[in-house]
C-alpha cells in the first residue's frame, strides 16, 4: 500500500444517488419510515480501483444520527476500471418522514493507493411533504 490520497484526477469516482419512499414497508403511526436508494458509482479517474468499505451518516428530522460502517456494498466489493460503473439498491429506516444521508466509500487503487470517495448528501422524504 502506497498511502492515502485526498485529491487526484487519477483516483476519482463520481457517486449519484436516487431515493424513494417505500410506503408498503413503512408504518408512520409507529415512526417507521423506509426508503430505498439506488447508488451509481462511476470510475472517472485513470486507475482501476476496488471499493473496500462504506461509511454512512443517516440523520432524521429530529437530529438523530445513525452511523453505518461495513465491508463493501450489498455483499460486494466491486473493482471498477476507468469508465466503468456499478449500481446497487439498498434501504434505510428512519423515525421521521424526512431525513438525509451522506458518507464515503474507502477505495484501494490497483497501484496500492488508498483513497476515499465522497457520497454527496441526499434527502430522504415522503412524497409531497416538502415544497
């Protein structure tokens, strides 16, 4: 391993996320709101790299924060060559009808460089609650 890089065009991934409220699995009367989110990770750098671990910060409207750390995503640790993408869908449970998620993926390039890829903040919200 050659160390940690914070900013470099060689080690760059883009992350896009779309979330949707899952009414059938939610129970608003019990403060249970379930959201699915689909993540697309694209290698826009010049070096192949593998996603090793994830770190999520999930915050509900009351300010309650859940942190989730673990290996890979949906049981996989995808290795992406430049130009390649990986997409997966997962879910989150919060106690309010609105919340946010953000985080990072910890990556390892084929040349031994470790780096983080930011997961930009995105909103979890039931339909028509926000204007």
